[in-house]
């Protein structure tokens, strides 16, 4: 398990709202990625910020999406609880935003596109 502190990006001023990673007022977030790909986070007030479930190899791309403040698009929650929310494609992940602190707002889901470098096998030239 590893935890990384990420400061609010300069392109997301403190008064602007860019969910799920950077709602208005959030100054930094600690992102923890467990060995099974489960992502949890705490903001500067010690509140749960967002959660996600990553596939192997998505960790660095996900952290970069948080660093730059990729807002993604709001989607309906997954309809089958037995299927991982991000099971559709290797270059996207569903991020769960628990809503405002105190449970005063609904949980929302965001599909975040990740830039994942493709790995290509090199073949010998045969010279």
C-alpha cells in the first residue's frame, strides 16, 4: 500500500469546482492505493474525498489524472454490484464521490479517462 499527497493543481483555482478530485475549497488530497487496486483518499480536512478500483497498470495514470484535475464525466452508478465498476475498459476508471461532508448530498460516479501507455513487444531484427 502506498500513499501520495497531491496538491491542488494550479489550473484549478481554489474557488472553482472540478469534481470528483477538486471540488471548491479542497487544497490537497492524500491518495492511498492498496495492493488489490482499491483507491481511498482523504482531503485536507480529514474527510473521505473519493474512492476507485484500479486494474493492474493503471496506478500512475490515475495519479496523473488527479494531479492535473481530470474532471471526467458523471455517469449512473453501476447496475450490477458483482461487477467491478471499471470493468468496461482498461483506459477508464469509475471514481465514486461521496458528496458533501455530513452526508448532505448524493453519492456520484464519474468516468475518468486515463492515459495509459501501451506496451509493445519488440521483436528481434534477425540480422
